[in-house]
């Protein structure tokens, strides 16, 4: 039976109405639980919200009186309310798309043989777009994971492109079919900020290092059907909300999608968007007349640069060489006394940095090693002398081995810091083999950052590590790698309150939203999360057991169902485009 387009539309409209998420009234009172304001007073008994804005926090009696008796009562039944969590550094597009790739991670494999078998099976299976793409190659978590040779990859997939992205996304491996599809030959020059690794004879090895070189491959990948990437990304944004996250800092919209910045702009501008999106675009994604956008759920706030690479791919620009260990020599395939190069010359970076600084953007720069941090701070200092600008809040991201002197200098220059603390949880046991015991004690120096006057923030850099700010907070407090009870750099531990501020009030300040979100105070948006336990009283070891009961933006619950109304509309758009409907 042939069903007309009109019939399909009527059915879909009926389903859409059925899927519509329930809304609550415009006047709400939260009572019957603990309300953590992340401000003063620290805890209150009740909160009054009107039209999505917090009107009063305080005693139940005061709130009931102020509301005028016409509000909907939300009985928490012993649950805890706190400000919605803020993920300051993540990649929702990449997270959404790598979620569709073949999983070769150390979280699901125990040996190189298992991974190669997974790749072989994938190469013999149907791939909708013709390429076999895999994500999660991790020689740190898997002891015998030597880099794949070009011959190995060609043997696994002789005719179809096979592309593997490492867990930290700063190195990738490609077979000959990928090189051909991307138009890469032995004569292709390395891009600025990237390397097409060659052997001693100048032949390509299939190893691709750093973002700009990896982008050459990603740009050659087949484009998914129209509408599908937007749906996948919106589903991913819903997953952030499921984790209690209400605001997401997008640090570089990367991933195979036609117009990543415009896709985020479209999704984030929807009033039903599951999270607020604060975006730091890549330099080439920003037009010459574009300026920062300072209102709405979608905001283009800044520009993202990578000054060095990943510690776990040999790309971190330490002040001293990597350790001379089998892990460094054989697993990472690095030479003795390896020193990573910076992705930019000082003059080149200085020019780029100054351009966007003058235009009012907040710049966020990936830095792991001391040399990378010095290069960025030099650029900031030079730029501010020629183009003074108050309260710019430029950002240093990750900061694996930032020193106390550098933290002091950053503070004096008005530069902010955010830490990728998951390194300690997932890779802590292997870090001594990369940087030695002496440097290990100051890895991710959170306490030193606070002591030098910084408002520290934490992030998970998904898909660099799985979503999980509760895990990040627990790690910042305990500093123990998974499977152990021995802390790394115990003198750098945070308290639970400091960790909570790192993903709420301090995070909102770093993103320029301190007057709007991050605390539960009068006049701010009612962005909040309802939790099964009070994070200030539950044992720290059990923080990851806290269940998110609901997530709210502007005083309305976020619909986190995969088949939410917003996702249904995106799916319908993808279907109509694929069928050629106008």
C-alpha cells in the first residue's frame, strides 16, 4: 500500500504531540529537600522560580509568602537540588560521531590481537558510507599495542579506506586507500600544526599526527545523509543533560559534518535545546566580520587553538624530554630524549592570537607542557601591551605540567585555567613511564592553581574521556588512578566544595556567564539539577553513584528521552530530505 506524504505528515504530527515533553507552570516552589546554592547561604530549604528566573531562596515560610500562594509546589521528597553542572571543555560533534565508529578502545579490549580482530571483522562488514572508521586506539591502556604499520592496515582492508583515531584524537592511522581518497602522496607537504609521518626514505607510514593533519583525512570522508549529523549531535546534547549538565563549552567544533559551527548554532538556538552551548570555534570557522555573540542559548564566545599535542602520543611540549622507557620507545614509537615540537612558531601564533583578541574573542589554547604554556603566555603578554583589554579571561586548557611560576604569571595577565583531571584517573599508573616520578608529583596541580589565586575549573574533554563530571570531581579530590588507592600528588587534592565550584560557579565565570548561571541566586536563570544524594555529605568515593533525577533549564525540565520532540523533528527533517520532499 502506498502511503501519501500527507498521510505520513499527519501520523508524524500525531506522534509529535504524543512525544511532547510535559511542562510545568511558570511559577514554581521547590521544597522538601536540600538546596545547595553554591553561594551564600550555602544551603536553603526552599526556592521560588517565576518565568524561568529565580525570585527567592530561603526558608520555606519566606518563599511561600513571597510567591503569593499561586505557585506549583515541587516536593523534592528528600532529594538535593544544586546548580546545573557546567562542562567547560568538550566536543559534542566529535563525541556524537565517534560514537558511531568501531570501538577499539582500551575500555573494551585487553590486547592488540583483540583490536586487530575487531578491525578485521569491521572491514568485512557493511559500512554505510564505504569507509571503516575506528576510534579509541590507546597504547597507554593496552600494554602490547604497537602502532599499526601501513602494511598491516592494507592487509586488513586492501580496498576500502580504513581510518583509526586514537583515544586522545591527536594521532591517527590510515591505510593506503585513505591516503588516495584524501589526495595525499609522499610529495604532500605537512600542514602547519600537523605531520604526515614518513620513514627514513620519505615514504608515508600511515601515521597522522596532530589536528591539522588529521583534518586533511576527515575532510575527505564521505558526508552522511543530510540531517543525520544534526540528529546525532542533538542526541549527544541530550546525553549531557542526562549527566546533569546544563551548559556545555564547545572547545573547537570538530567532526565530519558539513558546517559544524552552523549546525551547533541551529541546534543551540532552539528554545527546546537540552543544554546551553558556549562555542569556541576554530580560526577558519569565523568570518572576517563575525563578532562574539553574548546572548541566547547558543553563544559564539571564543576561538580555539592547539599549541601542543597529547602527552600520550608524544605531543606534549614538556620542558624536559619524555622518559627513556619501553612505553615511550616501543609503544609510542618515540626516540630517546624525545621533545615534542610546538604547533606554531611564536611569530605565527602571536599574529593569530592578536587578531582575535582585538576582535573581542576569548581565546582558549590547548597546552600540556611547560614550553607550550610559556609560548602562549608570551603571546598574551605581548598582545596586551599593544592592545590592552580588561577582563579578557583567555584560557589555558589541560595544563598537565604547568608550574607555580607559570600559574602566577597567568594570574597576573588575567589568564584562566581549566584542568583535564581524568588523565590521573585513566592513565595515572602509566604516567611515571612518561614523565618520571619527580614530575608526577606536580601533574595537574589544582591546589597550586587555587593557592595562586585562580578559579579552577575541571573538564572531561569528551570524547577524550567518557562524560562524567562526578568522576572528574572525585579524581580531583582523591587523585587516585582507577583500581588503586594510592594518590598521585596528594598535596594537590581539592575539597568537595572546591570541586563543586569547579563545575558550577567557577565554570560559569570562565565562560562569562557568572551573572546568569552557576549559582542558585535571585535574578539568575533557573538552571538546576535534582540529585538522589547530597554531594557534600555522601562519601567522596561514592560521588559517581549519585543519580541525576532531572535536569532543568529556565525553570523547565529537560526532555532527555532519545525520542524527544526535538529529536523527532530532526529525524523527520532527515527523512524528508532523503526522500526529496520540500
